[in-house]
């Protein structure tokens, strides 16, 4: 696997070695030892999640203020614009974001560490999104930052208004959100 730091150095772009021929392809989507050696991180994933969303759905920007989750994310059908926002107040990149297109075709993955808000916009007709997490889902600690916070200024590749959940419609701007120290 090739691991490349993004514009936010703690957020990592992961490109697996894909072996393909006329029959199809094979790749290791996760190998703890290889990930630890390549990324310098020994993480313990405790939960796998799988979501399916229609085109134009925007999920996020989500995080847990307690029981923060690191996430290893990828797309197995369709394509999304995946975003991570640094919400660690002491970080030199606080409030900055990075966005990467993930698709079933490109097979890229992203490591979103604890201390970051995460979201994605579905670009294809549908997308199936998988993510491994380092801590369990804790609804009482879940927080949401507005996808369109002008202080963050994410350049979402939107053609019209996104489809949002009630939770995402009620999100707050970063300046009013609980953030990490």
C-alpha cells in the first residue's frame, strides 16, 4: 500500500496494491501489520459500518466529543467527495479541511484520525460507503458541524442543494461547536 499525507498531515490517503486481470481484481483492504508499518499507527478497530446513500446526499460533518473515533473509510460502489476537518483547537491546522474523491473505481481509502469531523457528499447515482472505527458509536457524544460553515469554507462539488438528515440540518458552526483541546 502507498500512504500519502494530505494537506492535513494527520489525514492519510491510502492506495492499496490492486492485483487485476481478465477475471477481476483482488486487494487487501486492511492489514493491521502493513498499516502500522506504512502509517506508523497501530490502531485497534472495534466497529465496521456500511451506508448506502443516493446522489446528492451529504452526511456530516460528524464527530464524537467523547469516545472520539478514528475512521478508515472507503467506497465499494459509486463515488463520494470525502471531507475531514481538523477540530483540535491546539492544532496549527484547526478549522482547515481536506477533500478527496473516493470511488469503487479508484479504490482509494482515507484515514481520518480522532479529533477530526468527517463527512461526505455522494457524487454517483448511489454510493456504498464503508468505514472501520476505533471506538464504538456513542449517540450521546455525537456532534455535528454545519456542512456549509463559511469559516471552514468547504468547496463541495454540488449541483444544487444537498439532501440532508434532520440532524445535519440542525448542525452548528465550528465557532459554536464543542471541539477538542
